[in-house]
C-alpha cells in the first residue's frame, strides 16, 4: 500500500492513456489504466478513488460504464472525457451520477483540477455512507419503545408532551431519554438529531 489515491483511466487510445498516466503520476496519484470498460470492470474497482473514462469507446461506452459503476460502487466518482459533439450525452451522464466531464482537447491543469474535485467528492460520499450505516446500527440497539420516545424527542416534543403522546409519565420519559443517550453514546438532543438524520440518508452502495 502506497497511501496514494488510485485513479483508474479507461480509454481505447493508448497514447491518451500514456499521457494521462504520466500526468496523474506526476501529480502524486497511483494510476491503473485499461484499454476498455470491460477490462476495467474485470480488474476490480475496490481500491479506486476516482475513475476517468472516455465517453466514446468501442464495446461498452463510458455512459454504460458509468451506469455499471453506480450500481456496483456508487460512491466512486467518475469523470468523463468527451468530444464537442457529445456534450448533450455528457450532461445526461452528469444527471446519472458522473462527477464531472472534460471536453477534448484536454487541458492538463483543468483535468487535474477536475480529478482533485472528484477525489474529494468521493471521500465525502464514503464518509456520508459510513455515517449513515453507523447511525442505523446505533438505532438498531433501541427497543421499540425507546425508538418511539426518540422519535417524539427528535420531532421537538418536550418530555411532558412526549409523555402525553405516548401515554407515559414524564418521569418515565426522562428515564427512557437517559437510556437512549447512553445506548447511542450521545451527549444531548443535538447528537440524537444528527444520528436520526444520518440514518435517513440513503447509503451509497
């Protein structure tokens, strides 16, 4: 392990792959390059931090590769390389989950800036996915009654109002609240709200 971010480059043009490999390596990235989308998928994406692909390739094109990546590893950012006549398709790809698209001929500085942005985006996505899964695991520790009390508290209800809504005494609500804070490792109501909101986010798989 080098600790460097892995960028996968997919292009059927060997000269473009060589140029991007050298450019990215000089910028401190670890580079894996493939002549086709199928070769990239066969090689695995588990350690990739960003994927760069030409949009127009024989066989599986960049748009189809994007669709496959979103299905397999949605938190992996994909940057598309596109020709002028493919802009409409590139915009469609952005709406389908691409992190960015870059027009040919490539500008090296703009390309590297796009990669830096995409890598940061991928890190943010992975962090949000981890937070969401962790929050769901924490909430799974609660009993149905504790979860009902939590929902009332997070909705902004006072202990008194929550007790009335659930048919419990205010003292019982206070006991449940203390149990919930302890089980979730929360310091107060603001932490509880953050956990519930994180659990509601859809994890990127």
